[in-house]
C-alpha cells in the first residue's frame, strides 16, 4: 500500500478520534442543560435518518440475521449506544472533563481486560503490561480527586469517575460482542442498526424524564451540543474511522486511539474553565503509553 495512502488513512482515523475526544466537553455541556435519556434519544433521532440515507445511497443491505444475532445487537445498542452516552453525561455532572477524558482514553485497554475476564481470551504479557500502566494513569486521576480539601467534592468526583468508567465498560462490551455475531454485517449497516436501536431503547426513558417534570427548560447550548454530537462524532467520525481503517493496518488503527484522551484534555483546556492539573496530565500520559504498549506487533483487529 502506498505510504501517502497509509498516511491519509491514519490522519482520517486520528481526526475521528479527535471528534470522539470532543464528546467529553460536549457531554458536559449537554448534561448541564438536558436530561441524559432525552439527549440520547435526540442524538439517535438525528443520526438515524442520516445513516439510513447513507445506507440507501451506498446500496448496502442489512443481511439476514438469526434471532440470537438480533438479540446480541440489541444488547450492543443498550451497552454501547445508550448506556455509554447516558453514563458519560451523568458522570460529567459529577466530575471534571479532564478526569473523564483520561478514563475514556482507557477504552482499548479496558476492552482487552474485559476480553480476558469475561470472554476467556488469552492474557499476553504485552496486554497485562498495558493494563498495569493504564491502571497507574487511572490511579493518578483518582488521586487528584482524593487530594481535594472538600470531602463533598471528593465524593462527587468518585461518583463521576465511577460512572464514566461504567460507560467505558459498556462501550468495551459493545465492541467485544460484535465478534460474537457470525454473520458479517457491513460497517454502515451496523451503525444504522445501532443508531435506530439506540433511539428505540432511549425514547421510553426520555418520555419518562419529560413526563416527570423533574427537568426544567432545555438550554440552547445543550441542544446545539446534541446536534453536534449526532452529526460530527457519530456520523462524520464513523465515515472518517472506517474510511481510514480501509487504508491502514490494524496496528495503525490502534495507534490512532491515542489521540482520543489527548484531544479530550485539549478541548477541556480551551473550551471550559477547568484547569488541567499535573496529575491529570500525567495520568493522560500513562494512558497513552498503555495504548502504545498494548498495540503489539499486529495490533487489535477491531476497535
């Protein structure tokens, strides 16, 4: 494959990860002005027609699937589409965007750990080293939360970090369950299914949020944030990632994920009033090292 083509592909995937990193600061804005399930349902209500249009335009078809495979897809949508979005928004209402950015960046490593613990995959030395280094990064972020003088703020940080970590677990489960589906599903078709299922799963709780009257006025900034989330990280990020992955190796795809935590911290530094502490920056550094250590010679086949 020509080097220029590989470079273009890598830059496309890096751009996709930058967009994913931006969802941290955007999710914080959304959480300040819109309930989480409402935001999630609206995100997929916007993205689903776009994906469906792209699917029709590309003339791809959704393959015939068994009931078991449809069930797995529903679980994937619940964990990776709905739970991830809701838990990230909720977590960011308790902790800082910088903390969340570092935790979200551990996704490739958490995926490897979950594959060992829940799916019986072999634990390699490289993966265990990556998990250890990522653990140091997460510990530093947690240590920063503990070092505060206000016990109430410390508890809120712990709750937020825990919720974001659960969001990452949901996304990791989504990625791993995809390997359990025997029938090959084109990437665009899979994204269309996930988006539609995500809307169907979120609309009920969203209606309950609306009916309860617990939330008041939905802010304009939150609405703009949801529209951005739906069109750019969700749709454009998909096109960039899969377009780039077709031009590069799996190892290069894994390397591109290192842009995610870095971009999250950069967005937080430039677009919010949150200071980036030395512990947060150091934690991010360790997470990036963990990603690089975990790549291996061949790298993961899917992200």
